[in-house]
C-alpha cells in the first residue's frame, strides 16, 4: 500500500509534532510507521472531540445485564474522569513508559483506566478478568507494572467471580511487586484491602488532580497485550501509538461506515484485542458512540439479549463472534426472539474471532435481512486483515469467506517452500512485508522472538499461522490454523471444509473436526457435534447421516467415518474452540489446557469419546 494512502489517513489524527517519515524500513524487525511524529492517543480519543464542540455527544453506553443498569457517558464526562484518574496515577508515581496491569471485568472503569494510561504515556497491559492467579502472576512478572488496577469482582450469570483474592494470590506468586493496587469496589463482592498496598479506585479518582495529556512518540508503545495459544508461554504483543491511531480511525468509516453521532456495538471483552480496538480506541478516535455490554448472548436473560441491546440503543453495526451466534442459534433456531425487537437502526452484522461456518452465516443473514460481514484478523494485527467495506461498496457475500484484503495488506497462500499457491488452493496464509500501520511492530522486549515467530518461515512475509486460500476474486478463505490441515493418505485436507459440511446438517448447532493419527492413512478426521436444543433423534442415526454427508460433499478421499455427539465443545473465554487440545486428547497425549479455557469440566466430559 502506498505511503501516500497512510499519509492521507494520518490527517484524521491530531499531531503535536508532525512525523518526519511515513515509514522507516530500517527500524525494528520490519520497520516503523510515522517516525518522528508526536501525539497523545487519549487526547485524540477524547479532548479533541470536546474541543471541537462535541463534548455532549455520548461516547460510551454501559449496558450491564448483570446489574440491570444502563449508563451514558458523554465525551466531556469521559475526558474529565480519565484526566482525574491519570492525575491520581501520576500522584502514585506513574510516568511515561511505566507499565500498568489492568485486571477488570466489563465495567466503564476498565476503559477509563486504559485511557488514563494512554493520557500519561504509560503502557497498559489488560489481563482478561477471571484469569487464574498463576496466569496473572506470569503477566505481572512479564510486564513489571508500577501499578495494578483491578476490580473486586466480576459478574457472570448465576455467580460472582471474586477478582481480588485471585490478585492477592498472584502477587504472592509473582516475583515483581507493584507499588500500589487501585481496587474498584463493586457492591456484589467488596474486597478486603491490604494496608500499605491497596487503595480505593473511586476515592483515588475523586481526589485526583486532572492531568494534561503527555506527548509521546508515534513509535512509543501504547499497550502490551499478552496472548497465549494452547501451548507455549504468553507473548507480549506491542501496539504503538501513531500507527495504531491512524489505522483505527481510518477503519471505522471504511469498514463499518459508522459516523459521529451513530452507535456501534462490539460484543467482546476489553481483555481481548477486539475489545481494545472496537470497544475502546477505534470508536472514540472516530468520535462515534460505543456500547460496552456486561452480559452474555444467552442466559441474560435469554437468546434475545443481543437484539434487545441493538434495539434499545439504536445500534447501527453489531460486531460479535460466530460462537455467540451459534449459541443463539442453538437456543432460538427459528429466530423467534428477533421479531420481538425493533432492529430498524441495525444496518450490518460483523463477525470475527474465528471463521463463521457458512450455514450459520446464511441462517443469520436470512433472519436479519442485513449484510453479514465476516472479517479476519489477529491479536498481532490489531485490526482486520480482511473484510467487506461498507464505505466503498460491499463486495459480494460469500459465506465462509473473510472478504478481501484491507488497505496495506497483501495476502497470499504459500506452499511449504514459500511459493505462491494457485488461486483457490489451500496453503499457509501470509502477508507481504511491511505490515500496515496498527500491526504489532515487535514483541515486548523481544525483537528476536518476533522475527523467529513471524518472519523467518517465509522471508519477506509475515507468517499468520492460519491456513486458507485466496480465490480468483481476491476473497480470502481462512480454514483454520495451519495444524488444522491434515494429511490423509497423502491428500492435504482442511478440517474447516469438513466442519462446513457438518454444520449444514439441520440438527447440528456447532461442530469441530480434528485429525487423529492412523497407522495406515497417517491421519483421519474425527468429528464432534453439538445438537440444537430440542433435537431428540437417535444420535447414532445422526452420526451416520453426517458421515454420509461428508462422503457426498467432499468424497471418499476424506476418510471421514467418525462423528460423535457431545453436550458442549471446549472453548476459550473469547469463544474459540480448543481444537489443538482435543487433537492431543484424541491422539493419547496429555492435553495442554490453556488458561483461557471457559470451563475445564468440558474436557472431562469428552473422556472416552475418542
């Protein structure tokens, strides 16, 4: 992508000092964006809108199904709270470059804490609320924060999750000791405070002297987000200030076509990259209204929860994960609850987190009669690699495709030797260097680790770790991780393609296909399916139909002979199915259980299924 494009996009950001170079290829593992520029991200999110006369526009709507509350925060109110919290943090010794770990649920104070860090030039590292003590301790030791900001508890349907005891245990384990912990007390479970270390968040904020935005270099880090897959230790994904601000402010109108005064809702968590990007930073940079929702797609109180939020707040675009739709589909397969709400403001549904299977995409597109826009990205990229673009005219809907490459991304499928695959053939998806603004320029204190993880496999390319194809139209098809491509008697087959077939069965709510070792064929596919609510047909009959369906749609070459019905699939808290963990179980290995698992008991229920 031409540097001229990004120079033009950068005009949407207020710069304290103009950048000297749009891109400097000599810096960092693959180069750095907007070198020499100086800005403040929080000021771009808040102050500039207030100063432009938009202070009374609603910036954030907090909708807590758990507390039964809805609170609106204007840009002025949010600016003032962020400035006071930044002052409180500065009074406790936090300065530019210091790290702050944030361990909070879906409350506005989480976003306020993130923005207060950005205002000071401090580097925040948000840890998903509810992570166990050893995982929190590992992130505290990695980030070495001067300050920890936490809530006393999080709220889940039917239970309260006490965060403070987890934090206390983590600090007992960790080698690093923060100077201070600010604790946001929630009525559901007030926390016991440790004298000399813990202070009340709300009291500290109230007493804080408003702090002005601190100028930072465009190449300075805004945040570090630790990502842990199913194996290995967490990696600290770095996000810079300048490239991040430019990419995100550009993406809101381009991809979502949301304008100031309109409402976008990203049904994610601030602990994940999607929440960082499209709950907090991108909407506020673009001057639009963002919804922060504390609740679930089902059970708070029913499978109509999402449609209630959309109707109540006149949401223009909803962005969620396919797993949320599959949960809704299982409970309300006919979409009866959709009809109960006025969705006239809703113009499009966006999906990401993992690939949306075509049956689910067709199901929701038919019920909503709105564009369904699957997009593909990663924690490392920080914003979509591919999408369909509402600002410039939607590309054709192809269920199962992540759309076409966003500005700055050249995506190709490569063979094991790094050669380009023909159009439509599955290979390792890679992005030609340099990556566009907003993508992680490195790992925290680990340039060499970044090169090893992403740049060495295919010189000149960024290795995404995803497998898929690019068709003749340029649409990108992500079929799973590269280890979800199995070799059946010499034939490389995508488990994602088989999942498409299983998901098309009328009784199936969601599914997963994994590879299991076979002495003759090398690997054979093994399917696990969750049935829709109310299905009472014989499971053996359904399994036989699934085997026949794969044989019909993909062919005998798939050697698909095993499909079992399970009550639930193991997932991370962000909704990703733990295919690698199940693959280890199926092959008699000791599974590596990630700390992000939603419910470890689901793995126990799979014992004997393989």
